[in-house]
């Protein structure tokens, strides 16, 4: 009798679970503003520049709705198209569209927002999203994801505002002195430590579910090798063995290999004469070396070169070196840019641009990008340029900048 009772209970529980799974998810949205008749897509993917549409609908009477079923919780993005353009390039340049990311599991979601207030896709690059601009209600994973985002946003907003003020000042007649650079970097580092610490805590708290994986995928490049190694070990096997788990943890291994605290990765390149050269032949033990990734066609890259020439002139004799690796595909373009810019340090390239392995090995998808290698051959900084580079050089070699020095002048 008792066995029959237990079996009956198990059958009821199993049936309830199956019914819940079959019920799937429902995403109901209410939009105000000029939303009527606009097309709304439900998209899959973590790269906002390469989202895959899996469903679409049209806003009718200010409402839209999506339904479906997922085998595993997944990051899906609601993307609204204000016009008929679907490409990244619109009539007036880059086409930016409102998006709302959701950690979707089988359950009910409600969205309430004004179309003009929803954050735009390009403004969320880097994995940050301001949920104060939209009203979203959903199951526990969505709540945890929103809490994590809002926890980071205050420090991130303050960091961005400080950065904007500093760089605006650097372009004025007043400019920024070496002391200004030191003070700015100290402020930025303090806020970045807050962001990284809160992100790591959120991942630790949510490592038991896939929402922790999404947090890790967004922030992994900010962690040093030791922290990233610790965080990846927190996920239980059932989470690691999901499709997302395998993807994110494989990416984490790649990122860890070039994270702060890891040895630099050797590369096979060519010099301007076409001779094979390894990066390890150019990084001298006992010296700081900036490995700078650039290209002749990259305006911001070339905009940094005058500053690099200045600090190279001031600090090369003390042990500071630069190795520039071009992401060009055409040798003539590369060598002409070297000549025009008058760079005296080592120049290398495999002339494979982004078709080669360099950007994957060093985990970057845009330039300018650089890593700083310390005298022991360990990566100690990513993107040390401008004020960050000045601060590091002053800390290690003393302040050799003249009294009238102004950043980018």
C-alpha cells in the first residue's frame, strides 16, 4: 500500500514537471511611444552584432507576445526595428535598435517600456544593460541577472563619466599633465576593482545555474588568470555539461591563456623584409615590452602613435620597449604607414589581418589593442595606452616627462 502511495506521488510530481516543461515560456510586452506597427524580433546569441532571429511579430494596440519552449534556459534578446532596414548600416549611418536581453526559462515574462527609453544595441556592447530604463518581470534567473546588471551600473556610469571628462579636458588648451594622468588612473582603477569584485561575487552566487555562465561570458576578459581559474571551477557538472557551459568554459580557457598574470603567447611573424621572426625574439628579459596591435587603415591606432613615439623616446633607454604587430593584409599599406609614421621600434606582421590566429590567441576583436609584458615575461596590463601607459612608466622608471608635457599634445 505504501509503495503504491509513493509511486502515485511520483507520478503526480512527474506529470506536473512535464506539464510545466510543455507550458514553455510566454513573453508579453507593452510598448508606449511610436511603437505601433513596428516589427519585434526574438533573437538568439550573445554577440549583439550577430544575433539570430528565431521569431518575430508586430506591435498591435501597443502589445506584442512570443511563446515557445526551451530545453535549457537561454539568453534571448527582444529587438525592435523602428523601420524597414534590417542591415547594420541604415540611411543615416550605423542603424541602432532598441533591445531588451532576457534570461529565458520556461515561465512568464512581462515587459513594459517606452520605445524611446529602451537602450540601443550598440550602447550595450560589452555586456552592460541598464534595466532601469525598462520594466521587466520574470522568473528567478531573470531577476538574478537584472540584479547583477544594476549592481554594476553605478560604478560603471561613474567610471565612464570620469573618463569622458578626462579625455575632453585632454583635448582642450589646458590639457592633462603627467600628474593628471596618475590621478585619473588611480580613480579608474578603484572603480574597475569595484566592478570586477561585484561581478565575481555575482558569478559565485549564481554558479549553480546557467545565469552564472552568462555573467562569466560577459565579464571574463576583466578577470586576471587566477580569478578566472577560480570562477570556472565553481560550476557543477550539470551546468558545465550544458551546451552553453561547454561553450563558455572553452572560451574561458582561451581568455585565461592571455589574461593578466599569464605568460605572453609567442607568435610566428615576419619583419618588413619578409624574414621569419618570433615574438619571443623581440621581448627581452628584464624589460617592459608593449605589444601593440594596429593597422594602417585604423585611424585610432595611428592617432596613438605620436604618444607612443614620445614615451619611447623618454623611456626606451631605461628598459621600455615596443613591438608593433600589424593586422594589415597588404604589405605595401603596412610598410608605407611605418615610413609615414616614423616608428623606430620593431615592426612585425603575418599579413593575414583578422583571418589569421592572432586576434583569437590574444582575445581581441578590434584595434587598437595592446598587452604590456613585464620583465619576467608575464602579461600585467591590457590596453595600457595614454594615461595608463604614462602611469605605469612613471611608477617603474620615475617621472621623466617635462614640466610642459600634456597628454596627446
